[in-house]
C-alpha cells in the first residue's frame, strides 16, 4: 500500500502533467491570443507546475525550432531533385533521334532490293516461253539447228524457194533496219551465202520489199513486192509481183507482172497460172477479208487489178480472219499432189482448202472453209507441201514453231518449237517460211515481232534454221 501512495511518485506524476500542460501551452503560443491567456489565468501560484512549464518549453522550443529549419532543408533538396529530373527528359531527347535512325533504316529500299525481285523475274521469264510448248501441245518431234548465219545487213530473211541445183533463194526486205537496202540472196548447196539480186524500187514510193518468192516452169523467178510497208497506216494499193527472167543461171531485167494489191505476199506458179495472196485485201473490214488472185502467165503485162478488190475477176478465193489484234489473213500458199490449193490464215492459225472442178474452177471458195486447226497452232505464215508425202509444213510465226498438217484428215503435229530467244545456235526465231531440201526442213527466221507472238524483240544473229526429219 505504501508503495502505491509514495509521495515522490505523486510529485513526478504531477510534473508530467505539468509538462503536458506546458506543451499544450506552447502549441497555443503559436496563436496571437495564446500567450495572453496564460498570463491572466495564473493567479494562484503553483510553483511546481510553473517552473517546469517555462524550463521545459525553453528546451522544447528549440526542438520544434530545429525540425522547422530541418524541414526546409530537406525541402531545398526537393527543388534540387527536379534538376536531376531535367536530365531525365533530356535523355529521351537523345533517345528520339535514336528511333529516327531506325525509321530510315526500316524503309531501307535496300531491303526490298535484296529481296531480289530481279532474280525472281528471270525465273518466270524462262519458263514463260517454254510453257506454251509443253502445256498447249505435244512434245515436238525434232529440234531446230543452225544452217546459215547471215551478215547483220541482212536483217529480216523471209520468203524462200528451192532451185533445181539445190540452192535456196532467200528474199530479205530488211524491215527490221531499213538503213540496209533490200536484197535477194542465194544459199548454195554447201550453204555459202551469195548476193543474187537487187530488187528495183517502186517508181511511186522509191522503196522495195521482196517477200514471197517462187520459180516458174521455165526457171524464171517471181517475187511479191509488198509495198504496204511503205506506209502501213495508209494502204496505197501499190503492192505487185515482179518477174526476174533467168538466163544461164543469172538474173536479167525485172518485169512487173501484176499490180494494184494491198499486201502482196505469197507467190506460187502452177499449170500456167500465177497465184498470189493479198493478206489485207479489204483494209478495215471486220472481220478481215483477204484473198487469192489467179493470173494467167500469158496475160498482157502488167495486169492491173481493179477496185473494189473483193469483186476483182481474178479473185478466186477469200479468207475470213477473226483475230482483231492482227490484221493479216490469207498468207502462205501451196498445192498438194492432187491439185488442191491450201491457204494459211496468218492471224487465226488455220489452214483453208480450195478444191477445183475438172475445168479448174474453184469450188466453195468464197469464203473457203477451214481444213485444219489446233489449239497449239497459233498462226499460219509460209506453208510448203511435200509432194512425196502430201504433208504440209507450216511456219507458225506466233508460236515460234513449225507444224505439220496431214492432208488426209487435217491432223496437226508439232515438229519443232523454241521459247523466245535471239536465234543463237539456229533456234527458231519467228519463222516466216519453210521449204524442204533432202530430208530436212529449212526455216527462215524473220524475227519481226507481231502482237501475241512468242517473239517480242528483234535481235541478231539473222539465221536460217534446219530441222532434221529422221
């Protein structure tokens, strides 16, 4: 009990209470009215609480005063912290150019460039021309090889005919480069190239364009002078057929046999008659109307055809062409051993047949019916019938191929074909004419691009190809 009521502890307790009151008083001193109230209330002297109150507030006042200055001190570094925070935004500034650098690096056009679209293009280019041969027709029976390479000034070999000694006459209109004059060449049996004849220029156009060529029964040479090339946009009806009289194997002075055609093209002589195709007989007609004229060799020369040509008395057959992209119709001409005439329809890729009665008049020839066609035969340029087999060989210019047509049933067989190329090694390069010498087919590579054809550009070398039949 005495321990509980110990007076010293009581005094200490009172002292603690006094300190607490003093502290409260110190807090109230912060207010302006605070100090006046303690002066008014201490009427009774209480030494115990008053002494500790002033003594303790004095030491305790510095305590709150110290934290006060200490608090602004940490507040000062607080404004100093934004200073380090400023470099933080400064860091993104250098970081921004960093993303700007990758931005140009990402669109690096060099990226797509290394993707090698270039090598991807040649890859499809090579199969592109090869696909038609494999996909659209059977495998070719043979492969074209090189027979002759011409000099560069002979840039468009076209028509051909075989002479009695095995030589080949080749007409070269030079339409790929007209700086070179047109010429008719001779390829000897041992394949030596010789100059044979300089075609005369037309008196009105001042130009010459020898195309289809053939031999007469007396050995004279007949060729088509295709004057359409003088002004393709404006048909001039000045195409003609020229005869070259032969004496002792040498050409004499030329003579005009017939004139007044639009596109004189193929020429063939049979039974005292000259047959010539007019590939664009009625310019602008849709579908295109073309035809074949027959002129007797003993008619007074020159024979002048009358317009309209579709009503000309010498016209014995017409051909209708539906290909609107290429305005070329009746082209190559040939006869089989039975006397039937065949016409190649260039743009439609069809072969038409004309039969004759006992008096030599054509039957059902205006227009003449289609005899042979095939999905893989794209055009019929020059044609040649082997009279020993009655097989017709077709220069398929657009498909860059040579086809065989069986005259018994019109069946078409692919003999040889090449993708687009420059003619190196004798590969086919837009063949325009075919003939047979021995057991080989010889093709002239005209290399004159036509819309829709495998061949798209003229390139050297200028060649004749040979295709073995064995």
